[in-house]
């Protein structure tokens, strides 16, 4: 009934829950009720103790704890129900606005009552009610932590309740508090700190002190005997404390990195700065206990590794148990480890990342139980002392082992957060050179990781998981690149420069070029990238090309996240030839080029939706990376690369011929890709006929376009080509130079009428200028003599200038500036031209004179300010 009606009558249901929660009895009555409850179970119904009391603050009295707990569960259910309703339930500004025009009620308007009820429950004498109150407080923090305060921009609505939250948490951290209450309070405390609501460092320090007291309690552990609870509760409390500290540490590190990242938007700079300063302060607070925490985290991870061993290895388990569990409580301890391990794993990886795997002697930590001989905590016995290299290797493979074991077969019930934490932990490890070198040196490990990641990206649809997987693949490929580069360098140094011909080929493929599935990093990465690309762009697959999902004529709409995924996959693809031997690179290059040009074609055809513009920079950068690969110049692979690149250029030109008449074709991207081919491949690719002629024809066709944007970009690209090597630029200068001159001559008759046309003319002038400076010194004066009259022809006389449109006047000013800049550089040509053409000289002089008068008009004459006293004396004292 409440689920169906609560959203329509929020005030009624919340008041009912508050009245039930507020119902209390005298201590004797409460004791009597509790005694009856324990002795008779559910024989007494709640109605037997319901009676109105006029002098009471509510209609109920002497309710049992189970009823009051149910009222808190109802509050959580109401919050969950509102989450699927009107967005104004969690937006104060929207709720206040709608409240003015409607009689509707919204949850955010009752936030004070929600906080009050959670506080009352969390500070009650009943442990079950305290747990329910803390859970409600956790839900409130998660749902309202990002709700802004309309009256105070830059602040959130929960900031005004910091004292209430702190007071609700404090009793749960008392030394006599039950373990389950402390465990739940740790979860709330970490969520409160991680929410970012606390902006003041002093308030942060007060909440931090609560967690610090729990850590002290954990370190004391078994030294403080307790006869009330069994040993599994100690495991539960310890892991809850360690998980809470891990969440706080992760938040602190991420906030500090956010402050250091340069890519924050200007409008977000203030918020980022506040979050960054709070994160830096929080990180400083956590670092005081980080030495102890890191050892406890490692011990907990080792316990998890032991508990996840298959049954056949149970004989290898320590007879006394682990660091935080006993042999008798193994089964009871497993669920607690399962709920905490992922966060602890991520925090441990971040800590190792911050240390760079450089060990510091921080002294032994106070473990609650004796650490087993194989523990990461480094036993003090001489027989188990390991070198720093061995200890670091154990730590690396502990995290890798736990991650691989989990990612190999994540159960369907596992939360996505655990998978994300696992992937982020691996990313944090591979950001450090030492573990990256370990992974790069172990090809079997790299292949296994790629296989697991491929399975994960196939079986999980979450975009965040896909992004994390591709980032991890990029790091694995980077590790392989560093390994191959180091081996090549070592071989060259060892063999000497005179014997480089005998240096063995490193990288996958070796001398044969074969890439064996299941044993090849390149094949594994290629397989994973192909999977990502085909899922987002089915048109790339020949098998799907004729299906309804992959037919080329249909638009495949890609979201912003999809574009990022495709770009990431292409970036990985473009790096694969660099981890191959020359022969191996020849084997993988056709596939890389096929996928790259396939995506490029879809971008050119604009068949991937409105977000396709975000793909363009990534596609072009990947193309440039492939074309500039060192393998294209290696002696053993140069010929094959040249043939394949010629085929790729031919394919690109064919795409253009087939698609150019279709509506909405992106000519600019096509021309940019063609320019990248021309600039970053050698003449043995681009000077081959008929490819060179077809490239020139493509640019000539673009110069005939009626779209000023296409014209502008064409001129910019031609300017780049003119500045390139002579073997590339010369054919284009000879073929298109005269065309540029004739087009610029037409501008005098048809001047630009809009900013886009003005930009096109200015870019054409830049292209002609690049052509002039690309010529030999002997021919340059002749070309300058052609350019200067063209610029003078763009000048307007005084009468025409006054009535000309804004774009035409801007062209006049731009041409005059170019003349003033280019003329002095070639003074002899300039003087000869002025002497031979009085008309042009007069036109130029008039423009210069008009420009000077304009400058003088805009510059105000200095005013003479007469200083007069501001206070006039009424009496003359002289």
C-alpha cells in the first residue's frame, strides 16, 4: 500500500514513520515489552501496545524495536520509490519551482525530517534500530550528496547537516559498541567522507578521528578479550574498518589527481579546486596511518587468496588460520572477505602506485593475529626475510592473481563495482614502470590478461567496463612496446654499430611473421579491438554488411561513449605494428589498415550519427601513427609496407569516388586523410602513377566546391603540402598554382559576403604565400610579383570602403596588413612594381592614408584636466 501511495502523499507517510519511530516508553515498560518479546516471540501483536496518550508527542507508545526498525525500512522504501519518480524529489531548486505552481510534494523538502529520523534511530539503545538508522543515513548520503543548495551556489544541501551526521556516527565508534554496529558505521563514515560534502578541513578531521579510533580498535584486536561475540564478528569488524579506510584513501587519491589534471573546464575550476584542496587535506590525514593500513590491506588480501584456493589445496591452508580469521571460523569469514576485497585491492594498488614499488622500512604493523610465514607483512624471523625484489614480486603477483581469478569467471551476481575496482587496480599497477616491465617480459601473462579482457568485454555491456578494459589493453601494449624497444637497444649496444645487420629481430613474428592465436599478444589485442569496432560499427564486417544491422545505407547512431570506445580501439590498433618484428608487422598491417579505413569511410559518409565529429581526430591520429611507424622504413619490411600503403591510398581514393555523390559526405575529413597520406609516406607511395594524378584531381575538385568551409580547409591543406618536401609539393604547385591565382583574381569581382567566405579568401592568400616561399630563391621574385598585384586588387577605395559590408572591409584590412608585411621583405620587387604601375601605387597609397586616418580617429586626443578643489572655502582668508 505504501509503495503505491507514498509518492502521492509523502508528508502523511513520513509523519507516520516518524511517529512510530518516536514512540518510546518508560524504562520499565520498555523492559517488560522486550522481556515478553524474547520469551514469547511474536505472540504479542503490535496492536496490544498501541494506545493513544494525549500528553504524548505522538499517537503511539511503547512500541517494540522490530516495529520501529520496520518504520526505518519504510523510510528507505519511500526514498527508493521516489528515485523512480519525479526528478524534483532530488532537486531542491526544481522542487521549489514546481511547488509554486502545483500542490505536489517532494522528498527533498522533507530532508530535515529524514536526517532527524536517521539520527534518532542511529542513537537508540536497540542495536537493531541503530543498524537500521545507520543504513537509512547511508541511503540519504548516497541520494542527496550531489543535490546543490539553490541559495548558496557551489554548495550542496547536506552541508548544513554535518553536525547531525557526526553526532549520529559518534556512538557507533565507542569502545563498547557492538561489532556489527561499528562495521555499519564505518561504511557510513567512508561514504560521508567520499561524498565530498565536507569542504572544511576541520570538519573532515573530526570525522577522520572516528575512523582512526576504529583502526586503533582493530590493531588491538585479540589483545582485548571479549566474551560477548564470537571470533567471526572480529573478522567482520576488521574488514569493514579496512574497507572504509580503503574507500577514503581511494577518494583522497582521486581528488588529488583531479586537482592536478590540466583539463578542467573554466566553469568547473572553482569546484575542482575545492575538491582538490579537500582531497589533498584528506590524503595528508590518511598518510599518517598509511604504513599500518598498507600492511593490514596486504594481510587481508593474502587471507582472501588462501580462502579462494580450490578444495584440493585445503591442506595448504595454515592450521591456525589467517591474519584476521581462525581455522574454526573459515566458513563464517568468507562472506566478509567477499564484500570487502575489491575496494581493498584497489586501495592497495594505488598505494603501490604511489610508492613506485620502492620499499621503505616502516617498522612492523600491529596485526591482530600472528602473521603466517608466507604473509606480505614480512615476518621478523630471519628464515623468511626476502629481498625487496622478491617482496615486490610477491605483492605484484598477489594482486594479479586475485584479479585474474576473479575476472576469469565473475559470477552473474557480482556487482559491477567489483569488476571496475579490479580493472582500476590493474591500471594503477601498470602505470608504474617496474610492474609494467614484469608484464612486458612475460608474454604468457600478457596473452592471458588479453584473453580475460576479451571475454569480459563480450560478456558485459557496461560502457564503463569497456572503457576500463580498453585502457588496460593500451597499457599492456605499451608494456610490450617498452620491452621490445629495450631488447632492440640492448642488442645494438652489445653487438656494436658495425654488426647491426646481424642483430636478431625482436617483436612478435620474428623471422617468419607468423602470429599464433592463443600465444600472440598482437593477435589477442587485435581480436579485442575487432570485437569493439564491429559491435559499434557492424558495417565493418563483410558478414554483417548485408544484414539489417550492418547495411551501409543505414545510419548507425553512436553515442559520445561509443565514439570514445572506437577511438580507443583505433589508438591500440595503430600501435600494434610497433611491437612486431618487420615480418610480423607485414602480417598485421593489412588488418589494421582495413579496419582503420573502414571506420574512416563511415566517418566520411557521416553514417554514424550526430556524434561522428568526435571520431574524426582519433581516426586521423591513428592513421598518422600507422603511416609514421618505424617498421615502414625497416629494411626487411620497407617493400611490403610500400605496396600495402599504395593499396590503402588506392582504397581511400576509391571510397571517395564511390561516396562523393551521396548527400552529406564529409569532404573535409577525406581531404585531411589524403593530406596525411601525402605528408607522412614517402614518394615511393604518393608519387606512383596513377595515384599522384588522382590525388591532384581530388584537390582540384575540392577547389571547385561552393561550400566556403570546404574551400577554406582545402586551402589550409594545400598550404601544408606546399611546405612539405619538394618531391611531394612540386607536382601540386605545378598543377594547382595557376588555379589558385585565377581564383584569387575573381575575388575582386565577387567579394566575400559572410565570415565563412572571408575566411576562405584569407586561407587562399596563405596558401599562395606558402607557394611563394616554397619556390627556389631564383624564382621567388617572379612569384612575389604575381602575389602583390593580387593583394592590391583586394583593396577598396575610400568611397567603396564606407559602404562595403563588414566581410569586405575585413578583407581590405587583411590584404593591407599582408602588403605591409610582405612588401618590406621583398623591397626590390615591391619598388619595381610600384614604379611600373602608377595605378596600383595610387591605390595602395590611398589605402595606407585611409588606414592612418582611421587609426587617428579611433585614438582619442588627450584631454587637459583642470584640477579644481573639490571643497570650496566659503571664507577668503587673504
